[in-house]
C-alpha cells in the first residue's frame, strides 16, 4: 500500500524510471547522511527523494468539459460551477476513482486534483 504518489523528474542514467511518470511511494528511508530515499511499489531499489516531485493536492475542481479526464490529455478546470475563470492543467499522468461516486483523482506531473464533471 502506497503512502503517497510522486513523479520522477529525471537525473539517473540507465534507469528503469520514466521522466514525468507518477510512481507510488511505499516507504521512505532516512539514511545516516540525512538524505531521504523512496522505495517504490513494483520497482526494485531505493531512489533519492530529490529525484521526485511530491505531488501537491490542489483540492476539488469541476471539469470545464463534460468528459472524465484521460491519461495523456490536459484538463480545463474551474473552482465553482458558475465560475468564468478556467485554467489548464499539465498533462494527466494517472486517473483514479475516488471514494465519492462521480469524483476522480487526476494526477499531473506536480499536482493532484479531485475533479468532477460540471454536468
């Protein structure tokens, strides 16, 4: 079971990790030198935490389009149903169902958004 998700920002040569990919962090190790290392789900080895963005939870938003988010696309979001100010997110890396029906958790390279269709 993961404790949070983080996206790989690069920095290792000949590595099995992909730039921008979102990984589940299973455990954090603190080494004697003060550096933190992540143990990832389904990936062998220990990886320095500085090689990852810890995804920030941005809260709940409505999708300006009527479709659920898709991996590889971008989301146009608004904060309130009658809001005229929309904004575009980065590329969606992972989409998960939440515990609330009709609400999804969409992860980009740096953020996590709880989203629902405006319709």
